[in-house]
C-alpha cells in the first residue's frame, strides 16, 4: 500500500496565524468606518438643526442609532444578531474551509505531531470567525450603500450638504476597497500551505469531498459525478426561454424590434466594459465613486515601500581609478504614478585598466530621489546626492573636495523581470558636475532592480 505523505507541520499554524490577522484587520477597519459614519451623520444633523429641527430628527436619529448599535455589537457590548446571507463567494476561503473539514477525519495526513488536533480545531474556528467578519463587512457595505441613496433623496431639497455627501461616498468607497485589498493579500499562500495543497490534491478522497461539499457544489447540489441534478435546476430559466420571453415582450415593436434591442444591448455592453476598465475592483454599480480615487489610500505603509538596488560605473582619470557605485534604496509610493525615496551607495575602486585591476574603497554616498510616471514604462527621475570621497582631499594645493554634491534629472525605463521583481535603467544628467574638483562625468547611467 502506498504510504500517505504527511502535511507540513507548519501548515495549520500558518492558516491560524494569517486568518487571525485578517480577522483583526477587518474588525479594526469596520469599527473605524462605522465610527466615521456616525461622526459624519452627527455633523450633518447639527447642520440640519439650524435649518429644520424636525427634519434633523427624522432623517438622522434612527440611522445614528443603527450605526452605533452595529459598532457596539462588533465590540461585544451588545448581543450579536444572527448573520444572514453571505460575504460573497470566495473560492480561496471555500477551499480552505473544505480542506480543514476534510482533515478532521484524516489522521494519516495530519501525522502524529503533538497538538495537531488542537491546531486543526483552532484553525477551523478562525476560518469560521473570518466568514462571520466578511458577512459583517458585507452587511455594513449594504447598509451604507442604501443609506447614501436615502440621504441623497432626503437632502435634495436642502442646500449645503454636497460636500458632506461626498465625504460619506469617499469613506464608503475606500472601506469597500480596503476589505477587497485584505482579501487579496489573504489569498497569498505561503510555502507550507502550498505544499499542503499539493499533497491534498493527490488524494482521491479529498477531490471527491470537495466536489460534494464546496459552496459551488451545494449551490447546484452536485454529486460525485460533477453534474447538476434535475431538481437543482428546477425554476432556472433556459436561454431559449429567456429569448422567447423577450420576443413576446417585443411583439408590438414590429419586425425590427429585435435588431433595435441588439443595438441597445451592444451599446450597453460597450458602456459597461468602459466602466469596468476604469473601476475594475467594483462589485456593485452603487459603489461608483463621484470623485477620483487614490489607489494608494487602501495600502498600508509597508505595502507602499519598494526596495531596490542599482549600480553605476565611472571611468578612471589621472586622479582616481575606475569606480562602481553599488547602491541600496527604499522608495515610498505616495501615488500610483509617483514615489520618493532615499538610499546609500558604496564606491568600489577597480583600478585603472585591465592591466591594473585592484579593488579599493573609494568612499560612500547618500541619496534622495523622486520618480513620476510619464507614459507606459517611462518615468521622469530626479534626485539630490552627497558623495564622500576622502582621497580627493589629498590633491595638490588642496583643490580636492572630500564631499561633492549632485543634482540629477533624467529618464528611467522600468520593465518586468518576474511577478515580484522589476528591472530599471536610467540616464541622468548632473547639473552640478562643473563644481566638482576634480570634474566628474555629467551623464550618469545606472541599472538596477526593485522588488
């Protein structure tokens, strides 16, 4: 009998840790969003009191109480109400939950490592709690979506609330995008989890279990054969039935009614694709922003950091040898098209030619830089640098400078190396090269990568 390969011991620990982290992030972000909505509605209520006290009470009081109750329930200050509906289908979470359910009856896969059963129970509870958190997030999104529409209608007869409504729309949009961002990061499998899934997919019993118990299978009541039973499809309209229904409705439109509808559908489809290309992350038309979103707003500080390195060569002259500047840097993305950062470089001397190769230390440098996207993969790059070259101070008559400044501006080209690494090549002009003693090359060519 073929021996069953055991799952990595770290698998359950990884699942438990990442799920607990997402639970905390969702809880913190949801409470923050609710607190902001309460504060915003209270400000609007105070403004309305000066205009119409009765309207202020009717429009805002119940909503403020509802938002406050949601926040209190999340903190455990009020009894939680049963959550109905789902947080939207998530294939990764569904697969994760079914995998843990399958492992409950598979001791051969878990192995004999101490505490594996307890870890399995803990991971299962965390995944269930995560599903509840996602349901809460969807409930908050749905409430805010409906509330925005209500306020837009109720306040249409009053002036001065345009900016308040826009603030609410911004908060709702960024909340939805932040939840989506969390879920995308959560789907990134680590090494032990990838190995565990490879092992599970080789087990026939696991594949049968998934076919019978996944959310997709339960939707259509799929059995082991992978096909839908007749009962599961009862009540669903076929394509021919839908086409027949449309034709009946268009009967009074004459023989050209069908072509007219086709043209309208084509126009609607084109408009839909245009909107989808502009806002690919939206899952509901009601969440369409009435402002220009900042894609970086939902990114954490660490997610905005981009680390990299580059190298630059400089030819030799009678004062100093050929050098290579080896630099490390970190950039902060303040906008989807722009970043600013700092770095340090080390000057490595390499001798005066192929007949005299000798490695020496020639100094160091401190850098600051900014990049802004021009078009496609081309960027405008600039920076200010200070370079320390102690050997320059020994030049005759004290002409050398141990510290030299550089003001750089140029063009850089970025290209993709892999999913997690980008290469870059830049050509920069040094506007202060004339002030260097001895004079250095005005044009700098650098090659590097970011990850």
